[in-house]
């Protein structure tokens, strides 16, 4: 339990630093903005209390805002993402429910489940974030395009990271 | 009232979500207004220091680039300095004289590189063939003999220092004109050796040694140095003098390059003798 908490705190720090120091310097053009720090919210254990998820998302968003000078835009998007996560998990739960040894990764839950889970949540986050960034609907379609493209970019990045760092966790079913 | 509380309690997750979102929007609105400064900005102590540390780190990676740019800029600025322009030493002039023939032409130059600690030392001058310097011109300064020109380029020339292992400076004792040859056997740049001074010369410490007229390079009578000590080596018919050079080779600055106008004529005449000697030897 304590180890899980520490692991998540470490993930929080590493992903924040990675996002701020490295990823934000990757030039992919304005239509593919990488925001893979949301992996933290995706990777929170299934049994995490939903209020904790909400607060963790909020703090994560505030941290990003502090670095990117975006007021509370990341925080708003992250809180919505954390809120949605609970419902999305319910929606796409396997027939026998989640059990304690399971983790929300490709290796544990399979490609289809993880892709659905990640794509929906990342899109919610990015959609909110990019519209907040524009602060209006005046550039509706170009913003939508940015949100979609960035969702794809972030998803691909996160998917690769999963294979890079969680290979050893795999259990044979 | 109780119903309301129980309603909120039942949906506390949703209300918490709303509360957080509202506070986020408050933050956003606040950060967008010009009047108030944003509570969250990258100038706070955590993110500001992190960004400062990262930029420090990045500076190290970019040092090479920065150095290159600064060096370029320095070079450009130095090029604009007055000290990077030389006054052209065009101080050569000729006089038509029916009684006297001008033999030596003096050109003023500056030593821009010199060594004293090698066995054979060289000097670089800031004047070259464009200023009239030729191979085998003498290099002297107000203190005495410095060397002779080795190679010339349009605007520079290199010269043998007399601190060299091949002796080329014929000299004489000033007071009675006995001939000798100057050599340098390495070591101290302040001292040199004069060999082949006849034994009958009555020398004392401090006698002046000057260049002799036997040279087709150096004008006669240019200061070389002062006798420090002298000895007659075992089985040697001549005296060997240790002299203190008058010119300070560590402080070379302005020098004169001396061109001998009659050198070519003298050389070609002497060459005939050399050739005849060679023929005889065959």
C-alpha cells in the first residue's frame, strides 16, 4: 500500500519533469502537442478512492499550470479527466470486475481495453484543454483538429512508454 | 435542509468535482485579467528555480557555440581596433648623389614573434617583400645585431635570430679591429661566444665587439656586445671570448631591416672565385 503510494508519487514527479523539461521541447508542430503527463492519471491503481483521484488530478494540473503559465487550464482539464475516469472505468469494466492484482496497463488489461480507456480519457483532457487555451469557440474546427491530433500523438507516446517500462510486470493468465 | 445535506452527501463526489472545476475557472479568469497577477506562474520559487537550473545546464551544453560566437565577435571587434592597423612602414627614400653611393637601405619594422629558448631561434617581423624586405637582409635594432632575414612573404618575414646554431655574423674587436666570428652555443640568451680572435690582442673585460666589414649582410660597426671573459683553449691558436649581448632578446620590439644594395654585385663577383676553386680541386 505504502509502496504503491510512493510509486505513484515518483511517477508524478518523473512525468512532470519529463513533460516540462523534455517533452515540451519536442517540436512536432502545433497540431500534435504531446501532453503525456496525463499518464499519471491513467496509471493510478483501480482501487484508488475516487476523491483521491480527483485531488491528485487537480494537483497534477496545477503543477503543469505553474510551469506553463496557463492559469488553471491544465487543472481544469485534469479534474474533468479524473472525474470521468471513474465513470469510464465503470463503463468498460470487464465482466468479472477489476481485481486487486490488476493494473491499468496494456500488459494486464489487453490492447483493446487499454486503447479504449486511454483514448477516451486523453481526448476528454485534450479537448477541454485546447478549447480553454483558445478560450472560446471562434476557431472551433482548427481547435478540434488540434485536440484530435494531439490525442493521437499523446496516445502513441503513452502506448510506447507502456511497452518500454512495464514489460516485466506481465503475468501469465 | 436535511434533505439538501443528505443530497449533497450522497453526491459529494460530483460536488467536489464541481468545486474543483469552479476553482480552476476562477484561476483561469484571474490569470486572464490584466489587473491581477496570476497566482500560478512560472516565476514562483519551485518552477522558477527549476527553469533556472535547467537553463544553467543547457548553457553548459551550448558553451562551445557561445564561445565560438564570442570569439567571432571578438575577432570582428578587434579588427576595428586602431591597434590592428599598422602604419605602413614606407620610410624608404633614395637620394641621387654623385659622390656617395647609397649602400644600405633601412626599413623600420616590428617583431611580432620571437623565441629565445630553442637551440635555433627565429623572429617574425611585420614587414615583408611589399615593404622591400629581401632574403638575407640584416635585422638590427638600436641596441645591436638581432639576426638576418630567412624568408619573406608580401607582408611578413621570418628571420634567423643570432641565437642560432649556424654562425653567420663576422665581427671584430672595436678598439683594434681584429676579426672573429660570433656563434651561439645555446643556453643563456644573454651571452654568446666570439671565436678566432688572435691571441696578440690585448683584451680587457668590457671591450666592445661590433660587426665587421667582412659581412655582406651586416653594415660595419653595428654593436654586438661586450667582452665578459676570454680564454685561450688548449692547443688553440686563437682566443675564445664570452660576450654579453647588448640587445635584449626578451624585449625585442622595433627593429630595422637593413638591405645591402651592393650585395648582389659582391656575391656574383665572389662566386667566380668559389667556382674557380672548385675547378682546381677537381
